[in-house]
C-alpha cells in the first residue's frame, strides 16, 4: 500500500479542503437545518467516485444509498455513516464559528468535523485515492448514509426492513470510532443499549404558596423518594429484576479488558474527578464501564431555580433518566420493570414515559471482518489497536445489524478529545489522513482475506 499512502499524503490538502466544504454546510437534524443542501453536496461528491446514489425517502430525512462494483465480485464491504450533526449550541462557548471549519494547530474545528463528516469523508477519500492509484476497487462497496443519527435514528429500521438486499454484505464498517491522543486506534465491536425515560409527577394544578407544603404532597419529594428506591449508595441499581438478564462476561471478554490502556489518572484530571465510583480501579473499573448497565439521572426539574429566595411549592416535577443496557437487557422489558417496581412501592402517581429505546449489540469478535480490521491497524498507525467488545455508549447498531445478521465493526477518525456533541468539536488533521489510509487498507485486505 506504500504507493497509495504516498498518494494520500500528496493529496492531503485536497482532502482537508473537502472536509472544510462539508463542515461549512450545516446539517442539523434536530432543528431541520440544511439537510437538503447537505444531501445535494454528498450526491455531487459521490459522482466524482463514479457512484450515482439513490436518495431513499423515509418518513424523516432521506437515506443516501450507493454501490460500486469491485474486482472481487464475491466480496462486499459496507460503510455506514451519517450526514447530520448535533446542534452547535451553546454558541458563546465556541472559539470560532461552528460552521467555519477553521484550522488551528493541526486541528479543524467545526460541528460535525469528527461526528461524522470526518469519518464519512475518510472513506470517500479512500475510494478516491484507490481509484486514482490502482483503478478499479478491490471489492464491492456499499455506502449507507443516514440523516437522523443524532436524533436517535428513528427511520433506520424502516430502511433495514424495507430493503434487506441493500444491507447484504460481508463486512459492515460502522461510523464513529476513537483513538487515544498519543496512543492506539480503538476498534469497537459493540455498544450498550439505552432506555431513555421521564418520570413525571403532578400533585396540584399549579405551583402553590409553600405554606401548602404542610398539607399537600410535594411532587419533587415524591420523585426523590421514588428515585431513592432505584439505586443504592454503592451504585447498585435496585430496580426489581434489573440484573436478571445481564450476561456474565466471558473469559475472552474479561481478557480483552486487560489489554486496554485506560489511563485512570489522566481521565480523572481531564474530568476534574477526585476518584471513580466505589474507588474502583483496574479491571473492575473497566468491567463496570464497559460491561455493566447504568441508571443515570440526566435532569431534574421542579419549582423555582432563579435568583434569590422564592417560597413556592412545585405542583409538578420531572426527572429525565437514561439507563444504559448490556446483553441481554431489552429496553421495553426494563421499562416494564421500572413501572412494576414503582407500583409495588405505591408510586402509582408517578407517570413513566418512554422517550427512546435501543437494545445493546455485540458483533462476533472472531468474525473475518473484525479480525481483518484489527490486522490493518498496525501498518497504518504503527501500533496495535485496542479492541473494545462494547463501547460504554450507544448507537443504533442493533436495529440495523441484529435482524440482518451483520457483524458491525467500528473504527474512525475521532479521538478522546474531539469534543463531539460539545462546543469546539474538532478533528486532528493527521488522524483524518490516517483514517483515509486505514479505510483503503481495509478495502484491500478484506478483498483478499
Ligand atoms: Zn453524534
């Protein structure tokens, strides 16, 4: 691949300019901004690699689907990416325009630079470079670009069930993927699931004078008491039956944890922590992070939070909770457990509303595609990857991959300080260029494997 790597280095400026062009086009799914313009831009770009994509309409934003034949007609590699981005707010915390794609100190700053335009384009540029250096691609490629990943992929399974042929593939490269700043690339083979709920409690028609606290139930206290039954002080989730379907990690899964270079001190410093929960360290800390479910209070709203004192009793209180799930927990089963748990304790006045749900997913770590990706890392990055059986986060892998029997593998252009979803999102230009080489190497090696 030396010839191809040299070609990529020689065309570096062109690939960076392309990423700037993509980042300067906002495509915010949550606010319905710039989606059509972004789709047009992608279609134009794909024409340069001889792909005329189909714009597959869904009940939401369209999915862009394209394919191109390669020399090995019996081997297909699919790239899943998304063209939508998170809203840039809060704008005042950005050091440059979120859609300006300014380059400073070897990094490009923009909303979507890493998540997910850098990853999407690294694969397009890999195809570009391969075609320029060797002509026809070594294997068939399918491209699937979603426009609603950042709002929970509400129509991805609609696409998957409507067009099973377009999902047929031998290797499925997922979006995302990270790298340690001065360490190895991460290869991800799975994700946690997610159940997002609201607990709502209303005890009066409106907020009241707080003298009524003597005789009227306070909805915030109701929620506090209910929440206190859901997790104990040692961080064990105490929702009845919550751990019943949790699979014990296999020996192989535990061994993978031992190979991870999780820098506890650096993480504590970066996040401003004085320690981790239960003073965990080493493998037990990683087991909790990657293989254990969570029940997180994401937000709590009730009463008065403005300046000064206001003696008021809230008439209504709301808690948002996200519960990250691991195999074989299912969002709807957990939702039912939460409801039953609260009812059993007399909290029938608390409404439980499901906002979204996504089951956990894991690929088979021994499948040919996963093993090929793992082998491709060292020639590009000069060191072996860290292999994650499951990420601590969630994407829509299950609804896309489970029924279709796909083993999705995640590798990309981001790093631990890319600030995705946060102000000053950025991509290190060197990582972007390496991601182009990585995608091209995977095409080449998977065609032969
Ligand atoms: Zn994202």
